[in-house]
């Protein structure tokens, strides 16, 4: 397609669509129009499973052949080199790599039982609903790897017929049923009836609040759900939670992902804000660290190795770790990768971030140079060349579209940011991003880069999250299939998009969905319900203060409001990293 034809029709550039999800939606639309989704929906998801398994098998064979043929052009080989593309690749040319089997049929059945998608007559299954089903299938697969049988299955399916699918045998079916019960329990607020709720809760904050309000006002829910009794139970439940935590073997490695990478803005905290007041999410991150999971925040925020600036962005989370007295061994499994893949820091026993050594024995730059695109292989002259091109392009976009914006240049990135109290239209940011992407592609830049629309701004970083996640996998010795990346920007103008090619991913839209995903991972891994329920109860409680506090074993409180108050005294320009002291009084 020529540039002029793309320019004539803004929608012809699919920068706001995902090829795989759109294709799945179109396939399900046929059944919906024929009013047959109730009988054919699960089978359609079975068909998706078969195609994905076939694609995985062919992809693995392709890369194995490349590896056996000796050194080639490096690590940045794509699936476009496949001589015979898979059926899925032919149907969805933009589809990438799958690192695990996805039990899509089972995930659909679980989700449908909760929301009754197949009973709807006027509204077809939506993009977001398919996204939730894919997310659920991914975390199920990583918690309990399913049998891979592409094409045919020698066992009967969930409904008792042998239609040929990719679901494995009776043991696998039992495991799936067990998974469903764990997810059911994760949604129940009652301590005495951990499996009352039929299915997982809606992964949106608005839905959870509505459900909580409904439960508190409905007499049929019983006395355990009444607000005045919830208030009376808070103290005893807090003690019960800590007792249950103490029963967990502290060094037990949980089944599931061994490395979880997170985006920052809009994943762990609101866009442009700091992690200050989310005790539930802090608790789940604490539990993951306590039980052997490595956590890494892979963010575009690039403040070089100025640790105090990253610490300000994560102030509430670090305060939670400190009050919980997280062990040194667990603390050292918490990393932050700033500037996509440029600045690696690790949490120390003093609960502060410290730069990880780059050079010398054990230095992360030196030990990962075998990765073709790793920062240790970059030349400063080429970095400067990219940044010069980006600055010129952004300046042209600013003038052409009359943006009320300014340009800032850092050591390894260039940003197009709004002026004070101004907003840049989404279309203008997309235009700037797509323009520089095209220019850098045509210039045949041989260094990795990431041009993305951050929602309020546009940035181009030297490096991307594909490189960041690869470096962490190599440095920590964790394979791709045991890595999970959670982020909110998986369209091709987003900076999480690149991570899809190196590990399984979960696509969320806000920190509430991140919280739900982590809760589900913990439940599928077998973490007792008692360790997770208190924050759910507090979410429906009348007093907002209860939702802002968490107690450690000694009865101390992590007062997130106080953390927020203290951090507000010292503000930071999240774009430039400039520290601003706020005058009091």
C-alpha cells in the first residue's frame, strides 16, 4: 500500500486494532448472527486452540532449524522467514509467537458461566471480552502446563464427545476443573464459604465496586455480607490473615511464571502518577516475591541511574515491603529496568534501589552481549544518529499540526510532551509516532528502538521492551516460557508491543485489572484463600481508610495516605525527572 493511500484513509493503518483478536471476533460473529453461539461458541474456541498449537509447532520447528544451521543474522529473526506459513499465519499475518499452549475452550467456558455471553441476543462478544479470555487462558497455562496435542486428541472432550481437539486427557480435565474452583474461591468475600461465588469476578474496578455494593445491600447474601458485621470482623480477620500467611512455607516456589515483568504507568499505577495507595496490589507483589517469583518493572521512564527518582514513583510499594520486613533474598529479586532496557537497578536490603553493575565480572551489559540487540553492542554514534532523526521528525510534527507541546531530549530518548495545562490530541500523537516509525524503518536503522504514544505524550527510546525482557531472561537464567509480561500498550503504537515476541503476555487496561490477574495467579498456584480475602472485604467496606491500610505481623500499619502525603511534599516532573519541592503553608 502506498503512502498516499494510507494518508487518504486513517483507518487503513491498523494502529488501533489487534489482528488476532479482531479475527477471533469475526469468527464468533457468524455464530452470533445465526443465534448459535450457545452451541458452537466452545467449539470455535477449540478451533482456535488447534490453530495455535499448529502454529506453535511450526514456529518451534522453524527456529530449531535456524539454530541448528549455525550463526545467522542474530536474535532479531521474525516469522516472516517461514517458507510455509501456518494456517493461522495465513489467516492473521500479524500473529506472532506463542510460548505456551492456551486452554481457550476452558477459559471461555469459565468466563461464559460468569457473564452469560452465549445468552445474549443483541450484543456480540466484544474485543475486551476476548482479551479477558486470552488473559485467563494464559495464566491457567502457566500455572499448570497443559498437554500439547496439536490437531487430534485421543481423549474425550469436556462434553464427552471425541471431536478431535487439543485438550489432552482425563488428568488434564481434572486439573482444569480444579483451576476453575480455585478461581471461584478467589472471588468469594466470605471466609466460611470460599466457593460460594460461581466464577471469577469482573476484572474492572467499576464492576467490582458494583458487585460489592450489591452484596452488601442484598439480604439473601446472609449476615456475613452485611456492612455493620464487616466492620466488626476487620480486626479478627486481620489476625487470621497473618496466621494463614505464617502457615505458608516462606521459600516455597509457586507453580506459574518465575519472572513477571510489569509496565509502569497504567499497569502498576495511574498514568503519570506514583504507586502510593494500592495496598491490595502491593500485597500480591509481596506474596509473589516471598514465594520465589522475580519481579521486574520494565518501564519507559528513564532517569538514568538516579535511584531516588524511581523510588519516588514506587514509594508506596517500597514502604509496604519495608513494613512487612521482606527478607533480603526476596528483596533482591525485585528489579526495575528504566528507559525500556537501558538502566537496570535492583532492590537492596536497605529497601532502596541500587544500580546493577554494568561492566566487569557479572556485569549485566557484559554478560548479555551475546544477545544481538543488547545495549552492550550499541555504538554511541548510532545512538546519536537515531536521536537526531527523532528530534527533527518530532519538530516537524509539532509545527505541521500546531501542537501545544515541547520537545525534550535525554541520553537515550526523545519526547514530545504537552506544555503546562495543555493536552495533545490522540490523533496528533499517533501521527507523530507513525511518521517517525516510517522514517526510521526507511533509514534502515540497525539498532532497536521504540516509538510509542504514551497517551498524553509521544516518545522514541533507543531500545525496547523486547530487549529489556530478553536481557533479564538471560541475566537471570529464566526461559521465555516461564516469563510473563503484563502491560497496557500492546497495539503497534504502544511500547509493550515488542515484548510479545519474547515471552507470554497479559494485556490489561488499568491497575485494577493487574490486581485481578495477580490474584488469579496466586490462587491457581495454591496460595490459601485466607491470605487474599482481607483486601477484598475492605473494598466493599464503608470506611475508605480501611482500604488504605495493611497490617504486618507486629500489628504495624502501612498508612498509604501518609505515604501519599509525604511524597506530595516533593514532586517530580515525570517527563524530565526534575525534582520540585512543594511549599507547605
